[in-house]
């Protein structure tokens, strides 16, 4: 009789444990990345989606908050966890009441050194009420890109310091994009961000020019009739984006004007110069 009672109690406990184990978590946390691969030096942007079905609110980042939100990053090859750079918070302070949710932007390159090309795994973790609520791993790759051309900047007011600019291209969402990367030599080798300059049409070879005043100008073709001119301001302790301008191709503009005049005059159509030659 005692054995039967014990076995019945054990079975009830097992069923209760299984019900708890299979029950959905009161809090879910999920990370979605903008891309599946990033150029070395890009900010690696993602969005953390938190849903709170617990009876109490979630509070992160305020003076009286005990909750924490972090994103853990691992090397995919051996699951070695990366060490954070500093202790700054991953997201701005937030509160989520019961039965509500919120989406929060996170820039992983602000918190981890992600300059080495390889595959990484990122996982969001919300610590609430002494429990860890973990999201799924999200994989992303850091890639070097394919070099197009480059230029070297020397600084007259900073002896021994030089800055190497490189234009690289890479596929992004089915389109080829061009990126500007920068690396210092002879200084403290501080990292600079990589800039996505937009879609690239490989008809005319892109150029990067360094002007005496510190301006860095990139010119690349974005379509059959247009270029994009991107200008940056490069000083020994700063690299900042300034302007982006759409420029019509002078040759194409001239041909269009001649074509228009010939059509109005009813004359012979001009010869169309081929523009599809790749560099």
C-alpha cells in the first residue's frame, strides 16, 4: 500500500514538473540582426524584441532597477565567449509593464571587438527576478570585403601617423555595395567605422581622393546615368561623414542633350557610346 501511494505521488510530481517545463516562459527575449554578414568595422546593428507576460513590470537601466539586459557574443568555431569592451549599457533605460512589449536597438560593435573576420553567435539575455531569460543564438559573419582601390593620408601636424583608406565591395541584400574602410598606422591604431556608401554599378572604377585640407572624397557610379559623391572630414583624431551628393554623368548628360536636339531637328540620330564596359 505504501509503495502504491509513493509511486502515485511520484507520478503526480513528474506530471507537474513536465507541465512546468513545457509551459511558456513569462518573458521572451529575441534578437534580430539587420544583416547576415558585416564588413569589418561596421556597427553590427540589431533589434531586441522583449515581450512581458509576467504580472510585474520589467525595469532596466534606472537607479533602482535590478533587472539587466545584455547580449552575449561567442566565436562560433569553439563557443568561446568574447570579453566586453567597457561596461556601458547595451540599450537605453526602459520599462515594460505586464502584458506589454518593446523593441530596442543595439549596436554590438560598441561592446565587442568584432574586427577579426570569422563567424560569431549572439544571444540576448534578460535577467529579471533572479532568473535568466535567454533568446536564441543568432549567427553573423564578419568579412573583409573585396578590395577595389585605396589611398594613404599623411598628417603634417602629427609626425609618424598615416591613415589608409580602402574601398571594398560586397553583396548586400542581392545588390553589390561599396564600402569605405580606414585604418591608422604609427599612432594608437584606433579603430574607425566602416561606411556603407550604397549600391555600386561596376562600369566606371570608383575613386578615393584625399585633399590637402583633410577632405576625403569617394566617387562611385550607382546607375547608368549617375554617380554618388561622398565626402568625409579626416583629422588625426577624427573621421566624420560630411555630405553625400548625387551627380549626373557628364557624358550621358551630353549625349541626352544632343539626342534631344537631333530629335527636334529631325536629323540623324547620334551614335550611342557603350557604357557597359566593366572596369
